[in-house]
C-alpha cells in the first residue's frame, strides 16, 4: 500500500487543501436490510451490527472514532411512511431507531442506512 | 511504517470479496433482564478482512482501548495486524470486540446469556421481536 503525502489536491483549475478531502469524507457507512433476518448489504469501517429489537440497531466501528462528537446522517424506511433517527453515539459504536412516521411505533424498515462524519481515532 | 487501520480496511474492501458469515451471536444483557435478546450480525467486509489476514489489529488492543478516555490516542489503529483467522476465530474475535465483557467474560449466573448459532436458527418472522429470549431448554449440562 502506498501513501501520497500532499498538501493540496487540484484538477488543474481549482485547488483545495488535502484536509478538506480527508476531513470531509464519511469515516463509516452501513446499509442494513432490517426486515426478516437482518443482514448487512454493504458497509465501510463496520465490524458488525447488533439487532437490539424492533427498529433498533447498533453499528460497531472497526476503527473507532476519536470522540463521540461526530455526525450521524441517517436515511431509510420502506416507503413514504417510515423514518429513521439517531439514537445514541459512542466512540466504538452508534445506534439508530427506525419508526412509522404516523404512529411513531418502532418499525423494521427494509432499508436502514447511516453515514458517519467526524474524526477517526 | 504501519498503515492506519482505516486505510487497511479501505484497501481490503477494494480487493476482497465480502464473506457472509453462517453464524450469528445471540446475547442478553444481565443488567437489563426485561430487554429482548440481541443478535450480533458480522459484517461481510470485516469477515473478509479477518479471513484474509494482515488487516485487523490484535483483539487485546481493542480491549485495552475501551478504557482510554475520549480524545486520547488509541492503540488499535496503528497496531501490527494479525494473520488470517478461521471463521470461528473471527466470530470469537467479534464477540470480544463488540459485546460487553460483562456478558462474555464476567457473568457468573445460571442462565445462558450468550450463544453462537447458525443463521438458520434466527427467526425471519419479526412479529414478536421484542419478546425474543435465548432458549434455556437447549442448554448443555457439563458432565
């Protein structure tokens, strides 16, 4: 594996500091099928997910975050009536909650996705 | 110099096919007996990295890092990677990494609170998901 050590990245016209690219990329993401037998469709920097109950999933980082002040972006559900929310975060894992937008009851959405932006340990 | 774990994981994802594990880990939290059983699902990219070797750090680095305060340097991202594991060894690694030691190491009660099971034993009908408990009837009795 090789490492490029450069201060700036340019397309020939516009130049940005490398830090913008490194700090601006998602440090982890995961797409889970939450219906039936729960399965991970694809991911980055995730070692496992934990099915805690209806609509309640924890995601475990392979490479921990430096602190718990990171951003969780969630999306998911099954049709227009389901939503997702952040539940909690720690350096080693984050947790989301999927629900029915009308009743607010927990719901096992078939697509439960999240992405993490922040600083790696 | 050892590459950062995140870079090694990104490299492994680019070159290895994901591996869907045939195992799941069922566990209950003894501190919250009313809560339903949880099911740990191994990540296919993580499993591929574990089976290939030279990507993941030693498990004891993760365990030591659990007591490192937020914002302080952690050991596991720059630890020397370990070699290839079998699928069973990778599941044991995940248990120690992603399940609380209060469940896999410290519990002394009589209930079975953790089981590694084939994925086929996990119900696909989630109608009563919040009532799931580990079946105590199948507990093996030591001779």
